[in-house]
């Protein structure tokens, strides 16, 4: 079945997460709001140019203030420690409110 739906692009403003995606072809990322999933493309900023194609899948809701909930995904986040990841979440979102984790995989062109 090839029922593929293209969804809105995903932004990777954080350099560490972006590097993880580019170098390893996948990243686990936090988003405050629930977003669409499926095939899309990614960019570095909200109005930036397309950097590559990807697929977004939701892993589920998470409390980013809870280190134990982030630890299983820390390696694929690209961050050296959960604390570093939490600092980036705080910097990008302003607080540590609940949100969602997504796994993003790049597509081979």
C-alpha cells in the first residue's frame, strides 16, 4: 500500500539536532505541539530553504523535565547528555512543558 501523504516541513533550528540528522540520517526531536506525521522536507529556519526530504513519525507524549523519559532517546537526539538536550529544549521553547517526541528519518534522493 502506497498511501503516502506529504505534510508541512519540519524545522531544525538547533545545530546539534540538525547535525545528527545530516550525519546519521535520523534524529529524535522534541516538539511542544502535536504535529502532522508522514513524508515531508526539513529546513534550518521557519522560512528557510529546503535542505532535504524526510519522514516524521511520532514516538509519543513526553515530559521533557523528566530525565528518565528522555534518556532512552538521548543518543538519537544528537546531544551528549540529557541535560544538554533539556537546555536546548528550554532555549527553543521557553519552558519545559509537556510535548511530543518525533523520530525523523532522511530519504535517499
